[in-house]
C-alpha cells in the first residue's frame, strides 16, 4: 500500500513537470509564430490611440481581429509585415504618430484627405522601403523635414494642399527614383531648389499655388523625363529659361500668374509633345513667336494677361490639334491673319478680348466651323457684321461687345440654332431687333445695352423661351413691352432702363416667376403696377424710377418677401407705402418725388439690413417712427420735403452707421438732440426749414466726419458753440435765418476745408474774426449779411483767393475796405452795402454794380463818385437846414421876378390903350406907323442889336425847372397871347 502511494506521488509530480514543460514549449512556439508580426500590430494600435476616429473607420483595429484584415492595412505575402497603409478620406484627425517609423517594411503610406494637424515627423525618414507617400489635403503645418531626403526608394511624394511653410528642402534632390512630386496649394516660399534638376526620373512636378519666388532654375533641364510641370500662381520672376525647350517629353507646362518677364522663348517650339501651354497673367512682352506654330499636338494655348504686342502670328492651319486659343488682355494689333482656319479645324474656343485689334469683322473666322465660343470684345473692330455669320453653326457664345460695330444686326443670326449667349453691348448698332431672333430656342442671354437701336421690342423674341437674361439698357427702343413677356418662365433678369418705352406694364409679366431683377426705369411707361406682380416671389430688385406710373400700390405687393432693392422714385404714385414693407430683407428703399401720403410704416424697421431709406418729396405725415432706432445698418436717411411733425425720436441715436441724415423742409419741432454728437459716421446733417428751437448742442463737435451742416431757417438761438471748430472735415456750414447771437466763434478757423459759409440773418455781433482769413478753401460764398457785426473788415479776408461771393451787407461795419480784399480775383458777386464804410473803393471793384456799395457813409471811387470830386464837395458841404434855406430863397426870388414882369406887362398894356385912343383921334396913317413899331420892336435892342427874350433867363433850362420859374414862363406866355390879341 505504501509502495503504491509513493508510486502515485511520483507519477503526479512527473505529470506536473510535463505540464509546465508543455506550457513553456507552447509559449515559445507562440512567440516564434508571432515574432515581428506582433510588433507591427502593437505600433498600429498605439497609433490608433492617438487619432480621433469620428467615422469609426478603425473600429476593426483590435487585438481580437487579425491585423492583416484590418481596414486600410496591406500585409506582405507571408502575412508577417505591414507593407501598405491606406486611410485616405477616412475622417480621422489628430497628429501623425512617430510610431509609424517602426513600420520599417512600409512601402505605401496614404493618409490624404483627412484632418491631420501638426508637423510631418522627421522620423519618417527611417522608412527606407517607402515608395509612395501621400499626405495631401490635410492641415499639416511646419516645414518639410530634411530627413525626407533619406527615402531613396520613394517614387511618389504628394504632400500639397496643407499649411506647410518654409523653403522646399534641397534634400529632395536625393530622391533619385522620384517620379511624381506634388507640393501645390501650400505656403512654401523661397526659390525652387536647383537640386530638383537631379531628379532624372521625375515625370510630374506640381508647385502651383505657393509663394515661391526668384528665378526658375536652369538646372530643371535635367528632368529629362518630365511630362507635367505646373508652377502657376507663385511669385516667380525673370525670364522663362531657354533650357525649358530641352524637356522634349513635356506635355503640360503651366506657369500662369507669376511675374515672369521678357519674351516667350522660341525654344518652346522644340516641345513637340506639348498639349497644354499656359503662360497667362505674367509680364511677358514682345511678339508671339511664330515658331509656336510647329507644336502640332498643342490643344490648349493661353497667353492672356501679358504685355504681348504685334500681330497674331498663330495659324490654326498649322496648329491642327488646337482646341482653345486665349490671347485676351494683351496689346496685339492688326486683324486675324488670312488663312487662319481650315475646314477640318478643331478650334472650339477663341478668346481675343481686350487687345488693340482693328478692322472689320474677320471673315477668316467663318472657316472655323467648329467654333463654339468666340470672344472679340473690347477691341477696335468696326463696320457691319457679315450676313454669313450663320456659317458658324456650332456657335454657343458670341461676344462682340465694346467695339465700334455699326449697322443693323443680321437677321441670319437667328439661324444659329445652338446660340446660347449673345453679347453685343456697347457698340453703335442701329435699327431694330430682327424678329428672326425668336427662332433661337437655346438662347439664354442677350445683351444689347449701350447701342443706338430703336423700334419696338419684337413680340417674337418671347418665343425664345430659354431666355434667362435680357439687357437692352441705353437704347432708343420704343413702343410697349410685349404683352407675351409672360411666356419667358425662366427669365431672371429684365433690364430695359433708359429707353423710350411707353404704355403700361403687361399683366403677364407677373408670370415670369423666376424674375429676380426688373429694371424699367428712365422710360415713358405709365399706368399702375399690375396685381399679378404678387406672383414674382423671387424678385430681389425692382427699379421703376423716372416714369409716369400712378395710382396706389397693389396691396398684394406685401407678399413679395425677398425684395432687397426698391426704387419707385420720380413717379406719380399715391396712397400708402405699406404694400412695400412685406419684405424683411430690404437693403434700399427709394420713393422720392411721388405723392405718397399717410404715416411712415414702423414695420420698415423689420428690415434690419436696410441701409438706404429715401422718402423725400412726398406728402407723408405723422412722426418719425421710433422703431427706426433698430436699423443698425442705416447709413442714408432722407425724409425731407414732407409734412412730418413731432420731435426726433431719441432711439435714432442707435443708428450709429448713419452718414446722411436729411430731415429738412418738414414741421419738426423741439430742441436739437444732443445725441447727434454720438453719430460718429455722420457726414451730412440737414435740419433746415423746420421749427427747431434752443441752442446747438456742443456735442455736435464730436462728429469729426461731418462734411455738410445745414441748420438754416429754424428758430435756433444762443451762441454757436466753440466745439464747431472740431469739425475739421466740414465743407458747408449754413445757419442763416435763425436767432443766433453773440460772437462768431474764432474756433471756426479750424474748419480748414470749408468752401461755403453762411451765417446771415442772425443776431451776431462784434468784429468779424481775423481768423476767417485762414479759411483759404472758401469758394462758393462767405455770407455774414443782416447781422449786428461792427468794427472793420479784416484785411485777412484778402487771403480767400478762391472766394466767388462775399456778402457783408446790412451790418454796422466801418472804416475802409482793405486793399487786400481788392485782390480777390475770383470774386464775381460782392455786397458791402448798408454799412458805415468810407474811403476809396479798391479799383478792382469798379465792375461791380452800384447796389454793392449803396448806403454807406463816405465810400468813393468807381462805380461811385470819384474821390477827387468827393473831396471838393466836402469843402462846401452844407447841412440839411442850409439846403432848405437856399431853396426858400430861390423860390422867393423867382416870385419877386414874376411880379416885376407882371408890372411891366401891365405898363405895356396901358401904353397900348393910349395908342388905341390916339389912333381913334389921329387917323389910320398914324395907327399903321405905331403898329409897325410895336410889331418889330422885339427884334432890336437899344444899341441896335436884336433882342432875345431868352437872354433874360425866362426860357426853361435843358435839365429841369423850379416850380416858380415854370409859373413865370406860363404867365409870360399868357401875357404874349393877350398882346397878340390886342395887335
């Protein structure tokens, strides 16, 4: 029994030993089997722990799942190593883990199109087996690590579209096996390293959209297998290396939008395999090399936006594969060369805009039957368009705008059934729109603006039901808008402004439900707005100004919720403006010069982006809505020429962006608000022709950007605050016709930009400040008239050399007119009348009318009396009483003389009576002697001379007579009449 127990114990111990031995062997076997495989999975799992996997792309990366079946993992054939990791577009974020450096068998690493951040770890340089490295389209930053040059087996390196900076490391030149290098869309600077020239196997080099500068390295000719070279949108300068012509395998060359200069090297003609050549947006000059015609495989050539000159030296007859030719924005001259095209041409796009090409429309282009897009705009072409334009049967876009074409539009254009865009604006076309245009069923855009076309808009045009944009602005089209305009269901833009259209708006226009812009302004349209406009739910902009529309607005316009710009100004609309307030997206509303009435709707404040509100020249009543204080974007508010009442709501102080604040010609009352000084962007303030009272708030001096301040024709009083001098940008200051008093503030001299200053019709007193002479920009007027100003005219006003009008009339000024003021050569209106001025007027003022100087004390000189005559008169100058005494003496003397004459006449009559009695007694002969004596006695004097009554001073003077002398003459004549009757 004992022996049995001992044997069992021995057997148990042996079994336990065998069991542990087995476990040891299994563990060794397991470790042997997993080996390096376990380490790769370890590093991958550690890398996963550092990433953010928001889309769950790495959810199967787990120790419970075989590594080689993990998402994005590619293992070697024996499943022992990871040779490929592709997590492109997986939505992962975080930084690149340095644990990647432990995957030493890795050949392909693609982490592109994710949201990785941080820098590229320098440890990546230990992946000696890496052939493909794709890190593009992430948010990686920092520089390219120099260690990347250790990846000697690398064939593809694409790390563009990141936030990488710095210079391109020269160590890239060590990647002798590299075939594709993509560094585009980053922030690299510096120059292109010359070491790139050692990459003999390089096929594609993409450096575009960086900040690379300097010259292009000539060593690039060493990339003898290069097929694709793109360095567009950088800062490269200097000449295009002639050595580029040695890259005979090149198929794509894109150097657009740099600062390359010089001429286009003719060596590029050696690139016989070139299919795409883009040199646009540089500073290249000289002529286009004719050698480029040898590029038989070239399909796209863009030399636009350079300084190229001379003729077009390219021929489609030689460039037989050419599909696109862009030579726009140069200084090319002449016309299209003869034999430019051939019947089998593949040319589809020809852009020659903005050059100096001239002549008639090039008929050579009609042989380019494959043309789809032709742009000859902004040149100097002239003459009429050929009637054979319809030979271009594949044409989709024809742009001939901004030339000098004349004549009528060929009706044959209506035969080009493929036409989609017709751009003929800014020429000198005349005549009518051909009705044949109605056949163009694919036509989407027709721009005829800025021509001289006339006649009606043909009804047939509305058959082109694909039309989306019509612009006929600035012609002479007349007649009504076609009633069938509603057939254009896809119409987005209708611009008919500045024509001679008349009649009402067709109701069918309301069925153009895609319409976004409607411009009918500057015509002769009339009638009312059709109620169908309520269907234009997409309408953004509508301008009807300068027409004869009338009547109230349809209430249904309130349904137009997308309106942004409305201009109905200068019409005859009446009624309320409420229908225009349905949109809360308004940016601008202009209803100036109509007959709208009623209150201003407060719900206009719902359009929080409203920047321009112009309601002037209407019949609006009520107060300014306080809700306007919510319009934080408002910069132009014009409510002038209405019947608004009440005070200005303090809530308007919230309109901090307002620049133009016009409330003039209303009946607003109250004091000028002090909060106006908080409107720091204010450039124009007009409160004139209201009934504001009180003083001007000193806070107004805070409006440092104010250009125009008009407060005239109110009841304002008090002194002008000295803070007015803070308005250093002020151009116009008008406070006339108020009750301002006190002195004119000398601080006004700080307003150096004033060119119009009106302070008239107030109660200003004291001297005219000398400082006004410092306002040397004054030009329009300086008006200080009708005040209580005293003192002398300051000589400093002679500094206002630009001044055109000066009015100092109706004050108490004294002293002489300063000679310096006479030197104001720009002055053409002057008024210093009704003062107490004296002395000689400056000779330069002699051309001004007498009214400019009247009612002063002692002014002299032209146009008044001369100063020498004035002095002589001054020596015998008499008082008013003395003058009256002289006049009485003259009248008395005249009366006395008349009495003496009357006495003499009576004596003569008495003598005649004696003669008559004597004649009756003495006979007829004695009577005849006496008659003869009296008849002829008035012809001789006592000395035997002829006697003239005028020598006694009884005849009227040539100028005037005193009343007394006139009476004497009249009595003398009566006496003569009596004498004649007696004779």
